[in-house]
């Protein structure tokens, strides 16, 4: 599994983990992110149970897993959260788990013993013990009805969950970042047209995000965007017609 540091300061670090070459072919590739603030570690979309051993191995040696105090789940999908009981089994203390209020009862099916901090629809701050905070920004219906992006105003990193996701063939994974935006479009176009159902929700999110300073836009699947490609993605996504990849009323025979 590849690991790359996205940002580093005296008290804050962002790391991206992904592109596991040993992943079973039928398992969709995912990106996991780690944010370190002082002595605390936050796992961002910690991943499914299938990737847990590889992710733990990649993390250990770079970060002490026992420093994990917080997890953020952008939405309820199993590739986001089914590893919860495995992570909690190796962490000695209580872990604060942020997820939309809509999904606390559903995600509990993966880990009935976990305790969740429900995120209200309007979002909230995720605050470390240092007092420094990240912002949980509403991204409802993109694709989940209870969905959030995570923004770090210091690092200028925006984690977007499935927004910006792409199904990238192994031959095109030469980096964790998009290197040719136009060539990358076919890998993400069908995904967004099928999974993103609401034009109104899409435009509301784009308006919200355009007000932020963003150096890196980091989705949960596929490649990350940086520099000018962040703006190019927002322009492309804003113009894309969504919810059109399948016939809404297929003929039943």
C-alpha cells in the first residue's frame, strides 16, 4: 500500500494511504487518510474489514495506532466503516467516532459496542484537544443522504468521500495524484453520473466548496487532485449531468 504525506507542519500532518497491490480483485480500491494533530491521530474513512490488515501494517511504523483518538466516517458504506471493530480492538482508549446522525443506528450493525458522535445536518467542527479544529461540511445526497466532506483550513486539504471518486485501472496508477485531468475524466464520469442523484445537491455543494482555499482535494477512491486540477474538477463536476447513467424505469419482462 502506498503512503504519501500531503501536508506537514510543527503540529499537523496529513497522510494518504491507498493503491494496495495485494487487494483481491473483487474488492474496490479505497484511499484512507490519517490526520495527526499533536499527540492525537484521526482516521478518515478508515476502510472496510478486508483492507484492515494492510492498512494497519502500512500505518504501523509511521504512526503509533494507540495514538488514534478519533475517527470520521463520511457516510455509512461498508468500504468506509466495516473495519470499525477491528480498529477499536487494537486501541486501548475510547475512540470518538463522528458520523451523520442518520447513520448511527445503521453503522452500529458493524460494531454494536461503538459509541458515535452524531453530526447534525448542518455540519460542525471536529475539534482536537489542542483546540484546533477541522470542519465537517454538508455533502448530502452526494451520494449518501447523510454525507459530509472534511476540510482542514490550515493544510488546505478537503476530503470529499465519493465526490471526485474514480475507478482507475492499475495501468494508470503511476501516482496518488491526477497527472492528466482530461485523460482522467473517463475514469470518474460514469461513477458520478450513476452514484450522484441530485443536481440541486451537487450545485449546493460546489457553491459551498468554492468559498474555501483548497490545495488538495482528496476523494475516497481513485486519484487525488492538487493545484489547478482542484478548480478544474469543480468546474467539471458543476457542469456534469448527474443521475443519468441508468434507466430510472427499466422495462420488466
